[in-house]
């Protein structure tokens, strides 16, 4: 267990020692404040409190999308950079299995996505408090955290997808490109029966709030099962390719 | 007696290649390679471009899967017991690449966290061995190639390996750097008492530092040869003698049954003869007694380069 913790420490240092490490967090904070200002200046009464503002903004139609994008960018290089820098050779000739090394990378991807989400939530909340105040409305911290959770589910699925594509392509650019493209088209809903088995319509769990469904016949449980299955498949493909691949 | 020495040999084997092959799309890149590396030995891996040197080394270190055979390191199989086997190996494969935005020390700490037995002070020890104390807090992107090579050696020694594998260690280094590298290798075998496997296309390099050379071509083992030990093993010597009179030298040589005239060069007044090592004084005294006049005697030693060209058919030198 200690050796696995050490692998996680290594991976975390690899991303946190970069000079650009704080940029995504700064982007998130500035964007949240700016968005709050714009919304407030257009219609000052649209949100009754910071809680209501946050619970709307943290969904994937608002700052939530930015959180997902930043987490994808952070994930894209974690495997492919090792290949492009050539450091993969020194990494794999250690007394650690490839599975453990990749697992530590995936763990750090999740930790990183979590820190981005937490910073995003705090930034959005502070922005909401600044422009809309803390009192008023019916929404509270509960609604805010629910929104964060809905968005985090799709963030995790997307970073897992990016993680797999990073392993398959060993190219940071292609990984970001492909995953971003998927993120862009995931709002398209094709109203056909087969489409509910596709990843995209299942990603927006907040659609089930108030008894709705993305496509008639879909349920929350169905979507959760579908998302879990897709995530497991992405990981299985990623791990088996990484374990078998010759490093030439 | 003989059995005893055999057993001793078994004990002192650090790495065993057992019929290792790599087959890609039906083509053998490496074909049933078998050889041993003994304790404290510096071994050269030679071969023309595309002979399979790098593939062989990548299979030893588990970066590439073997199609057939196995590599045994200190009794542990690279195939089935990878973590234990690789724990005895330190390696630099092609150019040493580090995380450029981290300092030398941070890079070494990365690899120390991946060793099984944490040893405080080990980093300082290896850094001192390669003489990088001053550069430890500089970012690796500011390092010269020579410094990166040294940092590469330092990371390879962190886990106290029994075998150090260096793939083209002098590639891209200037003559001073190459010499430095050679000094490090000598010092490492003395201080750490470990075996080194060097793949290189610089034959003179191999000749200067290695005890044995393994020559491969087209993925097949061509020969394993001892370097520097030839004098003891060869009893027949080839001498080129510069004489006063070639004619009288030839006349006298024809009368000797122990020496054979190989060639003559009257323009340079030289004869080349082949004879048993023990008969050399006899030849010399005969020549001087008969007034042939000896000006110079040089041994006609085949350099590794000539051997190499002979073994590999002379084409496509790496």
C-alpha cells in the first residue's frame, strides 16, 4: 500500500511541479467572477441567492462545462506526455507493475478533477455571494452540492474517456481534440430507441429532476448503469492496451 | 575439480538469456539469443544497425515482450517475476530522458520512491559518484547532454543493481565526455562491484573497456569473444619483421620448419611470418646470427574492428 501511495505522490508531483499548474484554477476563478458580473448586469433579479446561482451554474450548461474541460485537459497528457518526453522508459523499468503505475495515474486524474471541481464550486459560490447575496430564495447548500454531483458524474466519465484515448493515441493533442469534440456533440439528442444505449444522453443526470427523461423510457437507474458500464469498458481497454504495449 | 568450477560459474551468473526471440509479423527481429553475463564483468553488445541490439535490451528490461524464451536475472524470470528481476537491473535505454521542468534532485526522488528498499543518503551517494552535486538543484532542461547522461547513470544506480545496462552510452558525447563516461564505468565496477552491459557502435570504446563482446547480426548471435585475453589463448603469433635483406631472410625462413612465411614486402623490406609463441627467440637469434639484420618486430594483432568486419561480412557497420 505504501508503495502505491508513493506512486500517487510521484504522479501528483509530476503535474503540480509544472509552472502552468495554477493556470486552470485561475481561469476558473476569473471566469466565475466575470460570469456572475455579466449575469447580474443583464438581469440583476434572475437569481435570488448565491445558492440558486451556484446550483444552476455548476451544471454542465454553465461553469460545470468549464470544470469538465479543464479536467480533460489535465488528464490528456498524463500518459501521452510520458511517451512524448521519452520518460516512459525510465518509468516502466522499475519494480512496479504496469497496472500499478497506470492505476496511480488514474487515481491522480480523479484527485485532480476533484480539486478542479471544488475550486470551481467555491469560485462560483463566492461570485454568487458577491452579485446576488447569501439570503433569499428557497435553494440552499443541498441544491448546490446536488448540481456539483450531477456535473461531477459526467466529468468522471469524460476524464476516463480522455484517459483511455490518451493511452491509445499517446498524443496529448489528439486526446484533447477527440474528447472535446465528443463534449461538443453530447447535447445532440437523436430520438431513436437505440440512442439511449449511446453514452451521450445518459451523461446529463440532472435531466431526471422533476420526473423528466432525455428520451422517453429512460430512467435514472438505467443511466447510472449505462455510465458505469461505459466507464468500466474505457478502463478495461486502457489498462489492457497499456499492459501489453511494446515500448519501442 | 571441473564440476566445482562449473558450479562456481552458475553462482556468478547475473543474467541469463535463454533462447530469446522477438517475432514481429512473422519476421524474427531477434532470433533465439542465448548468452550469460557474469558477475563483475563488463560486456559489449555489438552489431550493425538493425541487428537487434536495442530490441534485445528492451526485452531484458521488460519494455518489449518476448515472443519466445526468457531472461533470468539473479534467478528471477523477467516474464513471470518481473518486479523481482527488474529490481536487480539499472538501465539507460537510448537517450536518458527526464522531466525537464523538475530539478535533478526531484527527478531522482521520483525514481527513489519506486524502489523497494528506501535508503536515506543513497541519492547523495550516487550524485557524488557521478559528480553532479552542483547541478542537483537546477532544472533538468538546463542540463547539457553530458550532465543528463550522468544523471541517467545516477538514477540507474539508485536501487543498487547487480547489472547496469547502458544502451549507446556515449552517443552524442564529445571526446571529453566519452572519456569521462569511460572513467565513470570503471569507477562504478570498482565501487559498486556490478556487471555492466554496454551496447555501442564505437568498436574502439568496447575494445578499451569491455572484458567480453557479444556480436549479433540480423538478430542472431554471431560470436562471443574475449577481449584482451587473446595473448594467453592464442599460441600462434603473427610477426611482421623489418629486415636488412629480404632475400636472405626468405632463404633462412625456408629452412625453418617451425616458422611459416605469410607474405613479404620488398619495398618496405618486411616479411610477415607465423610461428609458435615459444619459438620467437629462436627465430630472432637465427636471424641475427646469419646477419639478416632485424630493425623492427611488430605483432600483427587483429583489432576488434577487423574481427567485427570479418564476423559481420563487412557491410553496414553500425
